[in-house]
């Protein structure tokens, strides 16, 4: 897999995080619990560079986004501790489990992220965000970074629940590509294309991967 694979996954995760932020804080309010850990987790999610997600498996420690100060280590520790306390006290709190998984993913701790997403799935087996997070984290734990077995099953299940989920489409295409099912990879990514801003870097990168998959499919023995 090329750097483009991880850049696109990072951009899509940033969008997914944005959808989680407001529900997370609202959830804490409804439960009558302090907003502190939730707000800290939101700040960490915004402050840490989206490009760090996934890329570290191949290229090491990324730099922060221009003009964005990195979150202090103590603040990160507080966010993690708050979320861990929350899921320990309320193991059925899917939102907290998912946010904990996202935080671990951005802190380059894929094994912990996978465990957190697993906790979310135990609380709600039909949570598409947890399915996708588990699959992505598992691929980063593995030396070969493959998306197969349970990872692929979860991605397929997530798409059954949300057929237009961009991250699931992207990762399922990677799974196809890894298995040298190039025509299937191209077809999956072509479903993703209409969902993207055609002028975005992500859309251009996806187009290049489709072109590569089509080339591989054409040159494969029949």
C-alpha cells in the first residue's frame, strides 16, 4: 500500500470525528456527568493532526498541522483517563468507547484502539463507526497491514448499514486490492467517487488509485 492509502484514510477519519464531537458532549450532558473529559477528548481530536492517523505505520512520527499547537501530553492523558473511567463505570456507553478508540488511534496505539472499538461492538454490535474503526486498527496492528478475516466482514457489515460510508468504501477497496481483486477494488472505489468533492485532493488520490487498479486488472492473466 502507498502513502496515498493512509492519507485518504486520515482525511476520512477527520470527517468522521467531526460527526462524533457534538453527540459526545450532548451524551455526557444527558447522563448528568461532568463535561471535562468529553470536552478534553474533543479538543485532542481537533488539535492532533488528521494526517497522523494510519500513516505512522509506514512513515513514523508526523508533524503537526501548520499553525496548530499540539495538545499537551497531560491533556491527552487526562482525556484518555476520563474516557477509560467512563467506559469502566458504564460499559454500555458506546459513544465513549468509540471516542476512546479514536483517541487511541490518533495517539498511535492501534492495539488499544482495537480493544476500545471491540468494547463498543460488545455494547452495540451494529455500530458502523466501531466496525470500521476496529478493521482499520487491526490492519495497523498486523505486520502485513491486511484487511481480511474479521476486518473485511466488519467492513461489509458497516456498508450494509451505511452503503455510502466513505471510510468503509475506501478500506473495502484496499482489502480487494490487497487480495489482487483489482476489478472489484476499482468498482468499490468508483462507488466512493460521487461522494467526494471532485476538486479535493482526496478525490484526485482516489482517481489515481482507481486508475492503478484498472491497469492491474487489465494486465492480470485471464
